[in-house]
C-alpha cells in the first residue's frame, strides 16, 4: 500500500481540511473521496491519471484518517474531511481544494469508479461544440447488475446525449461555473444528493449531457440476497441508508425544481420498499427504527 497517513496528510490548510504543501496548477482536476478500504488497483489508477497530466485531489472522508494510502497519494492533493456532510461534504471539500489550484475543469469520481484518463479528457470537448451554453457533462452509465445502460437520455446532439440526471461519478464542469452551480447539499448526506444538484443546476440554466464515447461501468449497491427483491431491481443496503432514502425523499418531493413524474415514481417505489426491508432483509428491528425515524424526523434545510 505505501505511505502512512500521518506522513502525507499534514500540511497547509485547503478548504477547511488538510493538504500537501505543494499546490500545482493544472487545467483538469479529478476529485475522489475515500471511504473505507481503498481498492487494490487504486494506486495504479492514480498513476494513470497523473501520467496524463491530471491533478488528483483525494479526500479522506473516513471518520478517522486512513492509516495507509497508496504510494501515489504523495503526488496528490490530500484533504481530510472526517465524513462531515457525507459524500456531499467530501465532494465539496475536494472541489474547494481543486478550485484553489486555478484548474479549468473538475471531474468528480468515487474510489470504485474507473474512467481512463484518455476518456476523461474527452468530456471537456462538449464546450467546444456548445461554446455559448452552460453545461455539465458526464459519461454514459452501464448498470452491471442489469446489463443495460442506466438512466434516460435523448438522441445525440453533436456526439453528446442530452439527459436530465447524472450520477456524481464522472460529472465534469468548468471551475468558473461553480459559483452558479453551487455546492452539493451536505444535509442530505448521501441519498438523492445527485438528484438535488442536477435538477437545481437545470433550474439555473445548465444543460446536462452524456458523452457516449465515455462509459462508466457501475455497481449500484450490493446484490440483494433475496430473489424477489432482485426481481424488483433492489440492492442490499443497511438501515442507515434506508433512513436517508426515506427522509431525503420526503425532502425531495417538496422541492419545486424536481420533475413531478420523478417524484411520483420514487414515491410509488417507496410505498413498497419498506415492507421488503422488513420482510426480506436481516436486521429487521434496526430497519424498523430507520423507517420510523426516516418518516418522522425533521427535514434538511432548503437548497
């Protein structure tokens, strides 16, 4: 694995966290929050990104700093966030650090996602084709469980597919657009963070595009052990995620910029899912507590 956290995370402040002292200005930055165990191929992946001139910002989003990081992390900008604000907070701190380098483009990833450097550098070409538009660009998503392309999109325009929703992994935008795009909602913590950010961006005049030449193969959660749940397309998550899914859906349905059809679809799904959590999943007592809490607790602030 490589360098110890104490050896690489101590340095000057960057966006409220800690970073290495050698900030470098490059045109394209990649923000990657880290949580839990770092994948075995991660060091090799970091080297590939940096060999192509990409600036990598790693955000240690664990409650306590990681004891070990890949050896390539010594060449990255490093921020410790302590899981404040969940995945939204980790991405926000990383973006703030990237902005301090005066980079022109920022791409968001997670530690398990793999987009090659060559593909990543294709996404900014959208601004060459649409110089007068405000854009957010991402890859097409291949759902590994269902073996099909994920999401909704329209016929290609100049090689890019208009869509209304991107997942955070692969999302690319211009640094100069960040003040108008605004941060991800840290009160949501995890579930529906992408939905809130994408639809608010569209309400502010941004168009979302997918680049068909860039594919991200994604696993959405762990495979559900129950055949009935798998048939319904459910993945296995723990009680904490069930809580955020219910609470955040209540919040999402109150936002005026979220399309009505999406609200109805998610509400219909949520009429069924809690019963499946109680009947077909382990930790039933904890799931029940998460369901009750998710239905009754106060909602996050407006966005």
